[in-house]
C-alpha cells in the first residue's frame, strides 16, 4: 500500500512539473511572437519612409543594422515589390526558392516553419494599395535552460527522496513485524504449553485476535471433550449391541445348521421314499416319481447325445406309459444318424414322458405319433407329438402352450414337469387341438449339432409283414439300418422266396387267431428270426419264439442292435450233434431243421459221438438215452470230463422220462429233456439252446 502511495505521489509531482514547464515555454513563445511583430511593424514603417527618398543601398544598410541590433536571432530581412521581385535583402532566404509555397498574404502573418525557423510576412500598403512585401525570417527563440535544469533537478531529487522515505518506512515496518513475530511466537509457545497468560503487549495488533482465538479454542476443547464423552458412551452401547448381535448370530447359525441338517435329512428321506415308491409303483407312477426326483436335483447338464441311441433308451419306458388301447408310432429323421446333439437330453425325456402321461390320461382311444425333425441350418430340433382320434382338452392344450409363463401352482403336476423341462431346454411350445380329430404339441428346441460317422448298415434283411401291420414310419426306421430290405407281404410269399437260412428275418406277427398262426409259430423257432408284436400280444407269441419277441414300435437303433445280433448266425456258427441209432429219427430231425442256419452232424453210437467231439467242438448236442454200445448218460459223463464241453448244452432225447430219470439225466450233466417225437413247440424249445459262437472260433 505504501509503495502504491509513493508511486502515486511521484506521478503527480512529475505531471505538475511537466505542466509548469509547458506553461513557461508557451509564455516564452508568445513573448517572442510579440517582439517579432513589433520589430516587423518598425521595419514596415521605416521601409515605407525609405522607399520614398532613399536608395537601395540605404535600405540594405538599415536592414543590416536592424538585424545586428535585434534582441533575437534574425536570419534574413527581404523586401519585395508588388510583383514579388526582390528589391533588397540581407540574405536571400531559401524559402523564396520554393515556388510551390505561397508565403505572401494581404495581411500580416507569422508562420512557424520546420527546423526551428519563423517567418513573418507583412504587406506594404500605400494609399490602400500593396506596394510590396517585407519578409522577416528568424531562428528559434532563446531556450530557457535554467528551467530545464530546475526540472531535471526536481526529477532526480524527488524520486531519491521518495525512495529514501519508502525505505525508512519499510524498514520501520519490518522491525515492527519482527517484534510482533517474536511476541506471537512466544505467545504460541506459552499457549501450546498450557500457560493461561499470553505474553502479548496491549498495543500488539494480534492481541485481540489471539485472545479471541484462545477463547474459541477453549470452547472447542470443551465441546470436543463433551463430544468425546458422548461418543465413548455411544461406543460402549454399540459394543454391547455388537456382542448381543454376535451372540444372536451364533444362535441363528446354530439354528440354521440344525434346520439345514433337518432339511437335508428330510430331503434324503423324501428321495429314499420316492425311490422306494419308484420300485413298487406302476410304470406310469414310477416315471412320474422319477421326474419329480429329477426336478428336485436343480442343476441340469448339457449332454452330447446320439439321437437314435437316445430314442432306443427311452422307447421301452414310453411303451409302458401308454394304455393297451393306444398305439404309439416313432418317426425318425433320416439325418438323425449323421449328427450328435448338444442339449439337455434328460429334460427332453422329461417333457416326452409328461406329454405321454397326459395323453394316456385324457386321450385313451387315440393313436400317438412321436416325430423328430432336425433343422441343422437353424441349429434347432423339432419334436412333434400327434394325437389322432380323441384329442386333449382345450384347457390342457392352452396350459401346455403357456406352461413357461403361468404360475406353477395353477398347473397340474405333469404340466408343471413339462414346464420345468421346457425352461431347461429354452424350448418354444406350440399346441393346438380339434375336437374329436386330434391334437398336436410341437417343441422347437435350440441345440448345437456335431457331425459324426453314420453307423454301419446291415447288408440284407428280409421283412415278413402284412401291409396293415407295419406303418410307413416303421419302414423308414428299417431302411435307416439296413442296406437292402426285401419286404414279403405274406407267409406264402416268404416261403416261395426261398431265401438263404443265414440272412436275418424280421417278422411282424399278426393276431394269435390268424389263419396262418401255425406257420408263424414254426417260423419263430428259426434262430435267425426277429419277431415284433404289439404289447397286448407278446405273451401269446413268446412261447413259440427262440428269442425274445420285441414290442412295437421299435426305434432304428433298437432294430439295428437286434439285427446285428442276428447277423452273428452263420452256417458254421451253430453246430448241432444228433446222437441217435434210429435212422428214421435222424431223417426226421434233418427235415425239421433244414430251414434253420445249423450245421447238423449225426452219430449212430456213443463211441462215434465221443470220437466226433474229440475232433471238433459242437454248440449243442441232442443225446439219445438208449444207444447200442454206451448209454446216453454214460456218454454225457465222459463228455463233461473234456475241457471244451464243460458248458456246451446237452439235451436228453428220449421217448419217455420219469421224474427219477430226469434227475439222473441232470446229475450226469444234461441240461434239459426233449421228448420224442419232435414238433414245433419242442423245436422252439430246442432252438433256445442254440448259442452262436463268435466268428473264427474253432
């Protein structure tokens, strides 16, 4: 602030000095102009008189004297006539050499020229007429050097005095600040040490502020002390609450552990109970309980599934879920054998079982058709259930279509299971129904496809099935597993074809009351025959078959497995030794077994049978009891001593057998008894003992 004040005073002083100098200089200039005007008037009067009487030399002498005695520097005095020609001059002015300038006027004028020169122009008037012109050229007026020196002295002295004053003032303030700093420092030390009296003088500028600060600090200390006490009490209360909460938390954890253990135990007991119920319940009840158990697991894994094999695993259970008056068809896609699918297969099986149970519950007299379509480009799998005949109720179809959106408590159990499976599969459901015409439920399931090598096909298969007994879907499944399928529409057509006994035969059995039922019974005893029948007729046909009769429908994978087993039969695969001394019986047996893939060898005596068995290994032996040399019981005992005949079936072939005799036969090592003569049922029983050996065995 002091510096700004000093600079302001210096500026005012310099401005005042400059203003004074300007006024003095202006006054000197005005005085010079007055002197020049007076001299010019004197010269005009004198020149007017001289022009009347004197000569040009007198005028020059006068002008020289006037120039010499002038009180200011006169450069030249020039007299011109009316035509502006020079009459007399003390020194010709260089201004007259500039014709472009007009230096003459009708009245007196003073011109300040450059380079410090002054020109005075005065016309000469006689009788109100211009007789000539008088030009007076002078130099600069005398400069006031004393004034400049005085101003310079003021400008030099005043800043020095001002700087000296500022220095002394700042030095005094510095000393005061140092003294105040020392006092303030001492006071701060005393205040920090807790001394109540602060050693500050009453005149110190910081005394009042420091006292206010001290008072505020005391108040804040008191407030902080009170707040600290209050916070300490609150902290103590919080600590007590924390200890109480910790105890409550420990108790809650113990209770939760007990509840968790009880829940786990209850869950385990429930699952055990459900598994027990699964074992003891009916097929549809067992599948329902299995699905409930599946939903209780929670997590669902994505699996890599080969669709034909997966269908084969599920088909048996699906056949058990439908009612006897219902029929089930399985329609597979031709592309199913070329890809593996990445999807939650268990969830898909859950949806299928739930739909089949609903169909069995609401559509008792309908034909069910399960269809599969692969959309490889869209990475989707389409599953379609068609019910032909009696349809599902409209409200059931609507709930199935909106199963994933409706609350579970509003749905029936099977629809809840269906909804769970659809959510796990991210499937889109479309359901429709027409009264008395049927229903359709379609699932569009996103999945990922992975190409795989298609399974090997069977070279040639004979199919004996009346057209009404086999559907196009079943024919399509057969074409997927065999390279060449020869279809025979009747038993007579099959017998006329005279096929090779080693080629697999697939038979779709008619009703047991069929007019050619006896011919089908004989055909079932053929080892290379695979029989299919409806579920309601299995028990009627099974006693006549040498292998299990399979229920309809059969998937492509199931048919492929069964037919591959049939392919194991070859002309040398089943070797039969018939030991009988009656040639008529030998011829009859050969005639009965001519159409079967067997290699038949005959032995007339017991010793011949032992010799043949030592040369090769037979798969089945039909042993007569009464032989001319050794009894069949003795031959059997000796054969059981051989290493290769420990497990070979040996059947007693006799006209009569009492219980004691049968016990003797089995004690000797025989497996069963065949009563003479040989007929179709006995032939079927005989073929059941034919076990094919692996190709290449001795």
